[in-house]
C-alpha cells in the first residue's frame, strides 16, 4: 500500500501532500477547519524557498506577493534601527496561500478531507489507524502536520504539553501607512509586534506577548492600550490603521520548547516538529523545506532504500542539520526583546554593529534550495 495519511493542512502538510502525490503515493490529508481561514502567523516567507517554489509550480505569482528587503527594529521607547535583510523574502497571507496550495493538491489527485478532525492515531503491526469522528483509515505512513498545539499532541502525551507556556499570539490584517518593502519588529513590555505587507496592499500585524499582560488588564483591547501603545510606533499603527478582520486571531500557550521529531513512528513536520520564535520570521520557510526533505525520505523508504528505522533516522538527521541550530538561535535571541533595557540594546546593536545583526539574521535563515 503506497499510501500516506497527513494530519493537518497547513504549509507543511499541503506541500508534503503535493510532493508525495507527484511521486505516485495515494495521499489523504485531514484538516479540521474549512478553507479559507486565518492563522496566527507572520506571513513572511524567506527567499530561500523561492527556487523550490518556482520549480514546483507553487510560487503564488498570480497574487503579486510584495518583495521584502529590509528589516526595521524599534525599542519600547521608539528608537529604531534599519538593516538590509540580504536574501529577503516575500509576503503572502495564509488566508490566500493555503487555499492556493489546496487547489493544486486537489487538482493533482490528493484527497483533501476538510472539516474533519482526527481524534487519534495509533501504530499497530507496521501500520497506522487514523480515527476521525465518523471513519477509520489505515495507512502505513503518517505525517503529523497539525500545527503549534493540538489535541493530538495531548493524546500522544508529547512532553512539551506537560508544561504551561506563557505566550499568547494575536494577529490582525490592516490597511496601514508602512513601507511595503520592509518587515518591522516593534517592542513593547513583555512582547513584540511584527508588521509586513501581504497581497492586495494589506498588512499582517501579529504580536506575541505573555499571558500576564492579558491577565493584568482583562481583555485584549485594554491590554493593547495600556501595554502595546507604550511603543509610539505601535500606538500610531493601531490608532491610524484600518482593521480588516471582524476580530483578531488569537492562540494561547504557544510553546517554543524543543519537540520530538518522531512520536510513535508519526513523522512530525512544520510547527509540529519545532516552532521558531516569531521574531525570526521564518517558520513558513522551515515548514516548506521540512516538507521537501520528509517527502524525499518517504520516497526513498518506499523505493526500498530505507526501512522504517532508517527512514526515521535519515529524516531526523537532515531536519536537525537544517533547523536545530536555527531554533536554538531564535530562542536565545528572544532574550533581546520585550524589556526596555534589552530592546534598546538590540536597537543599538542594529545601528552600531550591523555585521553582528546581519549574522543573527543569517543564522535564522537557510540557503536557497
């Protein structure tokens, strides 16, 4: 049975499905929501992915994604630095890009099960049982691409779920007066907010803060006025922008703790495999690249070059070589954000030690593939 089941229809799941289908696999992908929908995400993709996306016909050129070349950083007090991103990237919303990939997947023969939640996945005698609310599926290979935090993480008793995470993510789409070729990170007490352009002249504005900020002020609007507005750039953005969503997208208890790549033989990819801190702005590129190397390893497995143990070993080695250091650098760099002293130091670093800043940027980005 040359079959693969994919739990989760984000970038990693969709790109894996498309690539494996092209290699002759019978692919079923399960997504608990229905497209299109918004996700809490920075919506910036590093150009390390561009050669691959164009080669595979997955670059969203029809949507005119804006080219992003510069990085702006501000401290809580409002001082700023600006550096060139080097490789740069482009902006595209998940509300647009995920359905684009779904259409490619369906057109090419992937079975996409929208609005279907997977309740459990179990491995028995060299095959998996995938349990949904109304049906069971059997498949020899399962990819876990179910995002930052899922009930399946709890069902699998994953270690990071045993500990409370203090982080809350909030995302808006806005019309704003902001440079279209830049991505900015603006600090505020116990958090930071990113803004960059996506398609149709819209901007994604997404911030990460600690739960204690929200608990102290009771709700998101009050917290924003009392805390986020302490940065004058953010105060102007929030007061002068046109907000396009009826309400913000919110996710609680985002964990940046290391995660196991293999859980009961389920092959994790995307945010299920490891989540990079948003300030590094590269989670989408990692999801795409991770899907590529995983689909290659699974193809080698089915061609008889790798047994299951060797498949898991090879995938872990390649994933760690590409991403483990980037995740570590992201966790360490996060210490420079969210306080007055550290954010002012980070801005000074950007202004007076640009080579160091550019090196940090390079360490959280990969090479074109």
